[in-house]
C-alpha cells in the first residue's frame, strides 16, 4: 500500500476475487483499488452565484435536496410538447414551467465524484403528488467523468403552470456506488430458474 497524497491511498492486490463493501471483483489478476480517508465526503464546486450546497431534509433522510439556481437574464433551455428546443430568458418574474414542457433547471453545482460513484436524481415526493412536477427521465444519472454543471430535467404533468423560485428545492439526489460488469456472450439460452412460466407481465397484479 502506498499513500498517493493527503487523502488517497492505492492498494494493489493480486487475487482472483476481492470484496470491498458492496464492490465485488472477480477475474483478472492485479486489482488496483483506491480508498479514501473519508469515503462520505463529496467535493462540490459552485459555478453560479447564489448556488446552495445540497442539504438533507431530516436526520435519517436517504437523499439530499437540490435547489434551483438562476438569476435575471439567464437563458434556460426547454422542450415543448412538439419536441422543439427553445430558450427562455429570465425576466422579473420567477421561472415558469408550463404543462408538457421539459426544462433543464440549473443547480449551479458541479459534483467532483470519485471514479466508483454516480449521482442519481429523483423527483421530490411532495412536488410530484401535489404539483405534478417530476424528473422527466424518471431518474437522472450523473457519471463520475461528467465535470460540468448539474441540471435537473423537470417536466410538468399537471394542467397548471408552475413557478420555480431561485433556491427552491426541486429534486432529491443520492450518491450511488457503481460496479461496471463484464458481459459475456453465451451460446445457450438460460434455463428456467424458478416455477415462473411466461415473459413480460406474466406475474400479474395479484
């Protein structure tokens, strides 16, 4: 084991199988693992004035909140019902998300993720239920090698316009460990593993 810098160590292990927390590696010899003094620390850069660091809403919250960050005269990209890309320039009134629009709402944050991490963005329960405001792609995924501003892709599935104020908590997110699998083509179709008979939708609803 050697210390690369103040907070990072590199361990090289020659083994066919190695387990670390939820990470399991099986295969080639010569596994290099990077560990950190504080695995729960995530570096975040504010790229917009007024950006707010993520916060947890309660002591045992599973996800942290992401807030909108924009100012007057910012251009915000969106797509309408006809799938045409457009931009809206922020004026004196709050940013408005109209029904059936999909908008890239800026957070003003750049996440410096570790190589084994990803950022997963989810809708906020209250906004989804009460306002019909959800994440357009169901779950946003930010890869570790993405080093630009994080946007939240919001859509309005209600019939009423929705105003997004600067600083409003618009989504929740979590840091998820990533394992890249190795895919191997086989010549034989998999055998049934249980008594399940049938394909898509075969288990029914009751």
